[in-house]
C-alpha cells in the first residue's frame, strides 16, 4: 500500500510551541511588556515562518520593537532548556514514525522553521532517520497559510499532493494543507479547532496515537 504522510514539526512532533510561549512570557515579563498581550501576539504567529513572525510582532508593537534582540534571547533560552531537558517529543511520535516506516510509507516533514534548525532538532530527538525529505520555511517564498512548503515537500517526495496525508496542529498549517489539495489531519496543540478548522480539516484527532490507529484501520487495512 503506497502512502505518503507529511508532518509539521512544532506542535506536532515536538511540544516546542508551548516551550517557546513560556519563553516569550518570561522575556516579556523581564522587559516590562504585558504578558497576556504578548501571549495573544504569539498565538497569531503559530504556523508562520520567521519573516511572517517578525511582521506580526512589529505590526503589533511598532517598528521600534527590538525584535532581533527578543528573538535571540528566546532562542538562547530555548537552547538552554533543550540542553537541560532534551527535545520535548510529543507522545506517540516514535510509535507512529516506526509504524509508517514498517509499512513502507513515504515520510516527509514540512516546517515553517529554518531547515538547519529542523535538521538539528530532529537529530537531537533521534528521529531524523525516519524522514525521506525535510523542507524548511526558508526554502520557499511564501509562509503558511500558503501551500508552498507542502507543495515543495510533495514534489521532492515525487508524489501528487492529492495523495498526501498532512498532519498539522495550527490554523495556518491546516489552511496551507487544504490549499495544497492534500488530506488534512488536525491534531490540536495550543489552539483548539474553531468552526473554520472543523470545516477545513478532513479529520480532527486528539493525539498521534489516534492517528496511528486510524491509519492502521483505514489506510493500511491492518
């Protein structure tokens, strides 16, 4: 059975969005910014690349906002926590990837994060070997919610996007998956699905373990 699955990374494979949110809150508090306001801005950035994130943050706080310093401080804090505790891998990740590999599925990763960071984090978590293709947000022109990153990943996997299952947690990711013409599976992370997401998503599941069971029954017929 030929099957192709493309994963998003942050919020799907790793509990990194929650970690980054906590970092933004810590930095906001330390520099005198309203923590709840910063949290709302963060949620607007979920699923976008670095360029779009900067536009959102500076669009909210103004061009005088020290975004590069803020970003560097957040990245430093992230690295410190990962070095201390390891990459926060989501439950069910290793089991789902191992299952797909056993079934001979094509496995891709399409993230808004820069490819060098994606490669580093996958390697640190010990799961890089599962992915046939890795595409980062710096490899395409437009960020999610545009479909560029998924289309490029499908192209490099030599598959038609219509034959791909995309696993996403963010609103922008689901929008991008549907624009690509793929089957969109939403596994919510920080943000629960609203009416738009319920309409756009082909399936909404509570965990990667549920995704694995669904694929076993409905795709591979196990």
